[in-house]
């Protein structure tokens, strides 16, 4: 079975630009969650997609948006980038929203730097 | 709301020393508790988990016991190795929030040879 892969691994953008990050979920997993990990902090939940529908959102502004495709891969889009958006963005996949004892499998992350 | 508090780091130990990283939580209902580890330049890997009170999770010599009375899930290892150097995150999932993980701030562990 394949793991969770994210692309690109590193990215530098200018304030005000837009960015798209991509995630391929683990084989057989239909649920993808995105997290933002600022330097020296724990990951913060952005949103989750289950079977192509958004299923819950954390405390992030609307300029953070996402998509999930029929093959369950996912995109995270951020518009009007701000310096504070600089972080490691992590994607995690689970099966059927997951149960309380289900392991979430994480990708290696995309390091976004906004200058 | 749900939250996780971890001891601040960095924690610096010599090889073969005993490790404890404290974690306490606040949650409604009966959360599941996890420890994730992040090696340099990598994503998160599940280290161990416990899904109900008094459960003990264990993996690779690490252990943590779900203590409902003290709302704690402290990570321990009897003898650390240089290869254990990483950032450790305590996290929880509760039924009210599906499988959205709530993480602590992380604790950096440095093990010297």
C-alpha cells in the first residue's frame, strides 16, 4: 500500500500571491485532513474532506479553501498570502472519517515560506 | 474546548537515561489519546495510543498510561538512545470532533552520546 504523499516539499511565495498544495491519500483512505504547523508549534486543524465534501473546519479564514477529488486526493488553496501563513502544511488520511482508535497517516509536509 | 498541554522543552538527556515527557489534557467526553513523533524534516508518525482509561499504550520501548483521574498521558522510556532525538507531540481525539486531532505544542528531545 502506498503512503501519503505531498507536493511540493518546499515553496516560496510572495505576500498577496495564491498557492495550491497537493496531497495523495493512503491507498483505500477516503478522508483527508489538513493541518498547519507553525515553527515551534503543534499542528492546528484547518479542515477535513470526506468523500469530496468538507466535513469540519478549524479556526481559519475563508481564504483557506480545499478540494477533494474522486480518487480522494486533495488540494489546499490559500489566497492572498500573508507572512503568518509561513508554516509546514501537513496532510493526514484516514478511512471513513476514522474512529477514536484509528491511526491517521501523515505526509511529510509542504514547507511554505511567504516573503 | 479540547486542549493538550505538554511540558516545555527542549529536554536534553544522555544516552540510556530515563525519559518522562508530561502531557495533560482537557476534553469533553472520553477522548482517545496519542503520542506522535516527528523526526527532522519528516511528517508525523504515530508512536502509541490509548483509547480508554487505564489503557497503556506501548511501542519501541516507549509507554504511556491513560489516567482519567489526573487527565494525563505522560510518555516514558526507560533508556533513551541518540536515535530517539525528535519532537514528540501529545494529541487527543474526541467523539464530539470526529477524528480531528488536537495537538500539544510539542517537546523537543535531544539525546547525547
